[in-house]
């Protein structure tokens, strides 16, 4: 780990005002809520596609293998599911 960021913060350095001034002010709670949504969105899209591609029949014995099988076999939803799986 570098000691440079704490040293810069200790002497009053930080994000330059040219960059920070352009960004809009936002409520911290909205920022946290947005981060939760962004973190979970890939998983939710993958789950929705999994349910759609399997026509509502899920294999709960080995769901990861079932998802891999759908990603390999389904031409419509497989590539999108693979991207969502990589993003999550």
C-alpha cells in the first residue's frame, strides 16, 4: 500500500476543483442507493434471462451448471447471460 494518498489528504490535497466543480452535488443516500442498484443489476438481469430462457423451469440441484448449459445452448439469451455473468 502506498502512503501517498493519506499524505496528500493530510496536507489538504484532494480532487482538484476543476474536476470537482463540474460534478453536481448529490445526496449521499441517493449515491448509496444508486451503488446498490448498479452492483446488483447484472445479477438481476441474468436471473431474469435465466428464467426466460429456461421457460420458468430451474434446476435447483446444480444451478450454475444449468446456467452454463443455457449460456452455451441458447442463441438468443446465452451471449447476454455470459456478459452479465462476467460483469457480476
